[in-house]
């Protein structure tokens, strides 16, 4: 009797649940479960440009891939499920075509001897089922190569430089690759121009950093001149004047550069002169550096550092006797933390 009542009660309870299950058959939300081909991503920054690929990773699972699971001579999503998406944050060049920054659907047409790579302006497709060739941004061909077995499809961004990176797709025992290049210097110049209309414009530091970057990369020198002039207008400091001198020297105006350096020295501190001297040493202008270091010795005769710097420059010049004499003066004045290094420099000269 008890068993009978329990059976009736359970049946009634299940009956109450039955209507709740019906909406699931009418499009109600379904549970989130692991995907067979899990999503993955890879990214690389070159200069200021971020390059990223978002894709699904199907597995080989013992199947024949090329010419079977992935048919030859048909557009393929180059991954699983949603579009494989290539995102580039700056204008870039691929397959010989310059493209604007943005998100692109990455499709391919595999074949036995040569593949077609496609970047399509529509990046939100589910697979290649609604792929429209009228939206292609670029098409180009690549040659597949044999590779070590890769169970799950993988994209990598290989061999990055300041302006290039190589996209590689590997799956099963095959790989393809193609380069992407970015005009990094122009991207940085554009970025600096944009940044310098912000709050940074009211201080000399930003203008100087921008000008020095341009000089170091030998690009945008006309802009660098204007940037250095803005810094000088804010504060005609040693740093601003010597930065403008660097720009002029890079442009071939050595007389103008020398004139500005002479002007800068009139407002220079010991540290300023020392820094300029080492900059000249870095440019292998040893004689000019020695002149500056000697000036620092005359102006700051109680500073161990000025003798140390002059000793180093004379050593590079090959004047061992002069270098040792100045190192000894530095040693006589130096704090304990510096003495071992100075002695080591003197030992190396003997």
C-alpha cells in the first residue's frame, strides 16, 4: 500500500515537470558544453601594431584531412566553427596589397600544390557558408610544405621584427605561411602626432621624446625639427637645445648643430655635459667628447665623476698615461662604492 502511494506521488511530481520541459523543444536556452573544436587565439605586437588571430582548433582524430575532410578547390574557413579572424590594429601589407586596419575573415582554398589565401571584409560569418567573394580584400597564393604532425590545427606568428611577422597555419602534416608587414615608423610618427595634441603638449618632455625617437630611427626629421622647436619654446634647456642639435646633425647641418651645442653648454650642469660627452663617445666622436670632459674638469674640479669620465675617454683614445692620471684623481675623491670599479679600469690599462 505504501509502495503504491509512493509510486502515485512520484508520477504526479514527474507530471508537474513535464510542461517545464516543453519550452526546450521550442528554442529555450540550452546548456553550455565544451566545443569539439575549442577556440584559440594568438597575438603579436610589432612596433605599436597588434596582430591577432582568433580561430577554432579541429583535431585530426585519425581522419584523412586534405582532399577529404577539407576538400580541395573549395573555400574553407581555415579552422572550425565561426570565421577564423585576423585582426590588425594599423594599416598593413599582405600578399602585395596594402589594407586598412581592421578585422578580416581568413579563408583559404586548399589544393594539392598551391593554396589561395583570402582576407574577406566580412569577419562575422559562421564558417565559409555565407562567404561572399565580392567582399574579398585580397587574394594571393602560397605553396604548402610538409611539416611535423600537428594533431590540432594551430596558428602561430613567427619571426617577428620591428615591422614584419609571418603567419603560419599547421595541421596534420602540412603547413602554409605568409608575411604581414607594417610601416612601423609611419605608425609611430602618426601616433606621436596624435599623442602630442593631448595633455603632453604642455610640457617639453613629450616633444623631446618624440624628436629623439625620430632621430634614433632616422625618420620624420622635419617633424622632429618642429617637435624640438616646441620644446625649446617651452623651455630653452640644455636637453631641448641638444636635442635640436641632434636633429640638425642628422639632417647634415653640422654648423647649426655645433652652434646649438655651444648655446646649450652655457646653461648646462655637470651631469648635462657628462651625458653629452657620453653621447659623443657612443657616436665614436672621441675627440669632441674629451673636449667636453675637460671642460667639466675645469668647472667641477672637486667631482670624482668628471675625472672618471675623462679617464675613460682618454683610455679609448689610447692615451694610457692621461687616462691613468685622471683615474687616480677620481679614485682619490670617489666614494667607497666606486673604488673597486675605478681600480679595475686602471688595471685594465696597465
